[in-house]
C-alpha cells in the first residue's frame, strides 16, 4: 500500500509550461532529422538549425520562458535525477571515437576491404558473404558509425568498378552494422546510455546481448540472400578492383599498434567488469590518450625525416604565383572584380609524403571512391569529402570560401594542397585588406592559415580531430537537459504510467512491447534521443516502483529497449545518426537507388523477422535466468 501511494504522488499536473517543453523538444528533433539553413540579409548572418544548434537553442528558449531553471540544466548535465552521468557517457564515446578514427586513417579498414575483395575474386556470392562478415566484425568491435563512414564509401567504389548494382551490398552493410552493434557495450552510444543507467557492467551486457546478436545476424544474412537472389542485384561473376591490399595500408606499424591497443582496451573492460566502482570511461580514456601520444610521435618523426631528406637532396618547397585577369584566363573560378587583384597559390607539401610508386598505388586504392588521380599521394589519413580537382592532381580551395577551406582541412588525400588567397600584392602571404569591410574576412584567413600550419605539422592528429563527431557533444548534452525538462513538467511520469500498461505483469509482453514501441519511436525521435527519453521513463518511480513490475519484467523492458534502439536504425534513414550519414554519403557518391522509400521498402521485408528472432532469444534468456 505504501508503494502504491508513493507511485501516485509522483504525477505532476500538466500546465502551459508542459506543452511548451513538449513542443520545443519535438521541434528540435525535426531540425535534427531535417536540418534547415536560411539567411538574415539585414544582419548579414546565416542561420543553421541542425544537429549541433537546434537542441541547444531549444534549451535556451525553455530557460528564457522560465519553463526550466539553472538547477534543471545542472541536473541534466550531471545526471542527478536520472541514474546516468552524461559527462561520463561523452568521455567514453569520444575516447572510443578517437581510437577508432585513428585506427581507420592508418588504412587498416581499407586494407581489410581490399583483402576481402581480393579473396573473393570474381565470385559475387562469396564477396557478398565476406563483406557481411567483415562489416559485422568491425561494427561489433568498434562501432556502427565507423562501418557507415568507411564501408559505405568503399562499397560505392567497389560496386561501381565491378559494374554491379550497389543495392544488395549497401543494404547488407547497413543492416549488419546496426545488428552487430548490439553485441558489445561500446558498439553504439545508445548501448552506453542504457548500460550506464541500469548499472550493467561490460561483461553483463555482453552476456545478455551476444546470443541475440548472432541470431539476428544469421536471420539477416539468410533474408538478404533470399531477398537479393536475383542476378540483377547479386551476380555470380563480378569484376572487382585489382589493387593490392597492402597499397592502402598507409601506416602499417600504426595499424598494428592501434589494433593491439583496441584489443587491450576490450580485455581491460572485461577485466574491470568484476571490479566495483570503476567506470567504463576510466578504462577507455587512458587508451585514447596513448593513441593520441603515438599519433603525435608519428607526426613529429615524419616531419624530422622529411626535413632531413630535404636538407640532403631536395630544394625548398616551390611557390608559384599566377595572375588572373579578365574572362580569358585559363584558371577555373570566379572572375575578380578588381583588375589589380591577383590570386596567389601557395603550395604546401604535406608531411610524410613522397612520390614513390607504392604510395601512388595507395592513392589509387585509397581514393575512397572519389575521382582522385594516380599522381595524388595519401598521407596517414583518408579522404572523406569530394573536392574539385585540377588536371595536374592538385586540389584548389578558395580561402574566401569558408566551406571549401573547412573541407580542405577536414579531408585528406593529395600530396599538395593549393590555397588560393586574394591579395593586392604578389607575395604569397595573407594580408589585411585596406577596405575595412573585409576585416572579418582577413581575420578568418589568418585563422585558417594558423589551422593549416597546425595541420601541416601534425597531420595525423589534426585529421583525427577534424573527423571526430563533435556535433554529437552539444546534441547529446542538450537532449539530456530537454529530457530533464520533460520530467520536470510532468511528461515523463505520464509516459512511465503508460508503460506499466504495456508490461501487463508479463515479461514476454514487456520485451516485445518495449522493443516495438522504441523501434517505431526511433523513426520520430532518432535513436539516441529516444534512448535517453525511454531510459528516463523506465527509471521513473511510476514504472520502476510499481507493484506489478517485478525484476524479470524490469529486465525485459531494459533489454527490449536495447534491441529497439539498435534495430530502429534499420527501418528508415532518419532512425539514427548513422542513417543520416549513410544517406549523405550515398548522395555525394551519386547513388540514388536507396532513397527514403526504397530503403523503407527493403527493410519492411527484412526487419520484422530480425526483430522477432532477436527478441525471442531474449525471452528464452529471461526464462532461463529467472524462471527455470
């Protein structure tokens, strides 16, 4: 009786602030899924409402409207009322992100992809099976985001060179990556949120989720083979690229070091699962710092070797100045309005590059499916962005165009980058123009010049840092605060009471019900916000302390949420951040065979079987542990 009274007192009456908080929460998520950009001409500003800006803006609006106060923001950031520490999750996430991205730019994942392609030869079905296994392993040991970022670009290139439709291979990659991410604690940020909130250790989480993951992967593989059995999608004979796998391994020692470090990190996570009081981020952060130090050592060593080689046998880097006047110039680009203005090209050779034949082969293989020429030599990094290239193998970026310079810094690839700077004199320096209206542009140019110098001296570290998903930081922290706001104004309590009705005193109904609801909610909220929201709902006293919620029912809800948050990414392209990145990469590669509705159509045939199979395994595990 006392418990029932406690549950009833947790309900908060809805008011105008409740509806404001709900509207802001949903509006912020709309801009996360479909970003918006517009100009304010009178102020000279451009406004970007996207993953990094919309949720923080929502927090500011709630604060200004007195819907929440600074105490709620503090509680949302520190996790005082939700059983999960947002800062700990972010430390864990970015530690693993640095490890995985640094490992990727050594060329290891591309090496694995070309090795698989070479082993499969011209056998289409074998190539399909081996790529399915490879993406599953990488997603399970690293994360699904790593697979999406690297695997999608490679498979776009592989299918184009092999002259086959990319649909089957890309569906296989995305499906296997999101199923395999269930296996380990670190496979998906949503896993970390759930496991941290419910005090599940690394080994406890894996013990529950390994078997459902293997069953889900098995069902997915068989379903994909049946669904894409036609020669139209999966021909028996293909013509794969003939590059040598070793040609794309830019830093072999770094790849071995990173692989050993990741393996040691996983082993340490397993070992510390038995030690009380050791948070997971305390394990992963030292390994990330070790990788950071190794990358710095690599950069400095390559700089020293390059200077030594130049001192012995090479003249200093060349500087070419080319004037462009009038419409008749051969240089592509915009015509200058002032006839006295010249465009200065400063040529910076990137550290750690040379013109060897092996690196030329590496450039061809590591083009990551952009149209790089064989003269371009990769550094210890991987080209993400597609850039405009001149006939001589150099990439041109206009420093007056912020987007192009940012792309130049955040991408990798060519052995020489040419920065175009508009000045009134011929020396290759960035100067402040006499016109005061251009002061901001001059400051921007100087800032980008400093960034470029940092990149040229520490190319590996700067490339990893530029590729880190920094937008997730304001997004995730703001979502924790917005969910705290929903709790403050009463919505979480209402949802928790409704979730009790889903459970029905039955663990089977609970695991299937929570899995289905969370899977569908991913399509409206995206899987990370959905997981934060549902975790808070399951922790609320209206659900957690309800008399009908036994230990087995509570555990069923938690495991159903894990499955729903991972498989929810497989239904539509807006179900997860990985899906949004997947869609963007396909568009940049000119692949339009997997639009929103085509992707949904295929997954409506695949996902129900996979979800039911994985959830059925959870039901069996719950019976074995609690009722046997």
